[in-house]
C-alpha cells in the first residue's frame, strides 16, 4: 500500500493536485527525464523536463497488478536523432518509474514514489514522413519474466514447440483469458435477452 504525506493526502482529498511522472534508464551514463518543464531533483538525482513530449501508459496484466507493465512514449523527436540511438542496446536496461504529485499550482512537489521497477523489453519507432518521430519503450515488471535470457515465455504454446505432448501449461494459457465476474449476472448479448 502506498503511503502519502499529510500534505499530499489533503491535496488528493480536495482534488487540488497535479500528477506527473519521472523515469530513470540505468545505462552506463543514466538517462533521467520527468514529465514537466525545467530541471527537477528527486532523491539527489537531477531529472530533465520533457514537457508535452512524454507520455506514460500503465497497462493492466493480472489481478493484483503484479504483472503490470508500462509503455513510455517520447514524441516530437527529430528522425536524425533516432538514427544515432542503438535501439538493441536498450533491451534489458533497468527502468525506474516514479509517480509525482504536485500542489494545484504545480509549484511544489508533494510526493515522489516508485511506481514500477522493471527492464526495457522492446523499443519501437513510429516515423511520420517529412515530420517528427516517436520512440515507444515497453517496460516489463518482475512478474513478466524480468531479465529472461531469451524471447521465450512460460505459456502452453511455447512449451508445445519444445515437446508437443507436454500439457503441463495447458490451463495456464486458459486462465489468462478467463473472464471473472464479481457479483451480479454476467453480461448478455441482445439476442439472448430479446430471444
């Protein structure tokens, strides 16, 4: 459970709060950005502001959130800059995402806590001809095979590629696609209701 300071809790209760995020990529020379303007020091480390160019999307993965990952998007990048980045070297790099809470005016940092620790799983680039590009970084957390040595996943389909008669993971892939309804009736199609 996350704990907030009294000031941050009061700001959340009143709705007078701004949220942002910060990311640290653990390269030999760490890269640190945050989703605002200008420099910001968090835990003794300086983060550079990227303003409106950055976006972080947390994606659901399991009950309890253990398998959640995140997707970082940096837009408005010059394609010439992207050509200089070794995308393959980013795979497996450690990532720390922080959630930042500011007062309503955005002038005072009320709370900075780690939201997700993980590693870079995949980096893709989306380019607009004659325009700018976007770098999309998929971050996986510990529950998704963090630091695995290969592209293999622990699934029934993957296991059957090795040994076709092995059914040890048969129910695992089914459980991931099962819908669970907590109370009430499951949703019905219009044809089932009207006859």
